[in-house]
C-alpha cells in the first residue's frame, strides 16, 4: 500500500468541516495538527505513526493521530471517508456553468481580522479551487468585535500580500494573484471607515453596513447612497444585513458567532434608489453566498438586474473551506436572472482591475447605463 499525504488529509477534513459551518473549535484541531506535521520530514511522520509516537507532538491529539496513522498506512482515514460522504456533496445543482465562469472571489477574511486561518492558507485554498484571483478583504478599524485592521495594520498586511504573491510565482500558487482589499464599514453618516489614501491604494473595496442595522429607511438610504457615491467603493456588501437560517444547513452546526446572530430581518432602505445609484456609479451589488446570509433576497436581485447593476458573487469566507460556497450564490444569481457577463468576478483580472480603478470601464457595453 502506498502512503497517503497525512497533511493533505488533515487539511481536507478541516476544509469539509468549514464548508458545513462546523464549530471552529473542532476544526482548529485539524488545522493545528496539519501545521505541526507540515514542519516535519514525511519520513519522520511515517516513523512516528508506526511507533505510536505522534501523540507526543504538540498540536496532535488522539483523533488527529488516528487520522495520520490510517493515512500513512495507505487507507483513507475513516473520519475523512465519513465526512466526504456527508459533507462532500455539491451545495447546489444546475450551477456548474456559472461556477465555472467565476475566476475569483472578491470578499474573504483571514485571521488578521475575524477569519480562522492565515493569509497564505486562504490563498493556497483559493488557488486550489481554480481561482485566478481572490481579494483579501479584512474588516476595518471600528469593527472592533471582528478585530478590524487599523491603518497601520492594513499597511503591514499589504506587504504580506505582496510577499504571498512573490512566493506564488515560484511555488504552487502558479498564476494565482491575491488582491489587496478591505471590507470597510459604512459608518452611520455614510462615511467609510478607513483613510481615503489607503482605500485608494487597494485593489478591491467592499463597503458594508455592520452597525445600526435598524436605522429608519430614510437615514439608511442616505447612508448607503453616500457610500456608493464614494469613488473608492467597488462592491456594496450584503446589502440588507439579514440572517436567514437556511434549511440546507443544520442550525446546530452554525459556529458560535453566527448562532448568536439567529435570524435577523432585512435593513429597511429604498432599494430602487440604492440600486439606481449602484448602476450609475458602476458599483457592483454583492451576491453574498454565506448560507446564513443569502443576501440580497431574490426579489432584490431581480430589482438590481432591472436597474442594470453589476454584481460580485462572493463567499465572504472566514475559513478556507468556506471559499467553496460560491455554488450557493450561483443558484441565487440564476434564480434572479443575473447575466453572467454582469458579474465582475467572471471578468479577466486585467478587466477587473481596470474597473476597480475606474468604474466607467465595463467590458461588454451592455452594462453602460448612460
Ligand atoms: Zn467578519
Ligand atoms: Zn460583512
């Protein structure tokens, strides 16, 4: 029997758990074990597995040691086989053509804010899913509960992203490019929670409302319009702020953070005016694939289509396995009648970056609204 790669098996388990919104505590054991073993020469791992010595390594527990022993012995670990059967199924059907058209993801988080994994792990997973590019969009300073990045930390992150890309050219990331970005809070007056100088340097700016979600419709509309009119805004993130509990997902499996959110109603705003402004300014309306958000609702996707909006079909992933959620957003885009050519992350990288730099750049003249 040929030995399998135990590090790859541990990572695959973590990926599948993340994909089902499993609690981060359980996932962490597998990611920690994978990171610990990745430091060791494979021959040492094999020797430790055959002598029962794995349990002496910091970061390896009983369950993870059992996975590694089976993997080194050439069998598919039982835990992994069970998970593949339960959690490895397609998330949506009839969406393969649209999913295949997506070249990237414009909304993702790392452990620099409230994500669960380091930047390079997110990038490697995105590249492994076939993406040509993915934007790292960690939270902004005022979202302290999510450890939002100050201007200084964001500047440091830009250097880290540059390093990941430099490495990628030589190593396994290949042609993949990690884009710089932010999910910037839309403050209650419509201002954006980061310096214009920094926002201007980033490849992708997703602007989202995370506070005072229940302000009166008039005020919320003015707030969103101000953010859309800000020339730095590229994508309007999860516009209604709602939380649904999707019946495809077991509520008990929601992570602590999302479980405490429970269902949450949509924010009230004048969607016709907001989408008209997005269409006029060339700001993309996000179709957020998170199973507990599924934002915007279908009737608003249809309204945005009729307003002539661009879209960005994103995962809002806070862990590597969540990068695989795009089929959920694809199903909703198709139901809402979205033309794939109007989804900015179906565009080649050069077109995407030309658009984020200047929203009048829209490949396919049908998306001109003037
Ligand atoms: Zn977050
Ligand atoms: Zn958000």
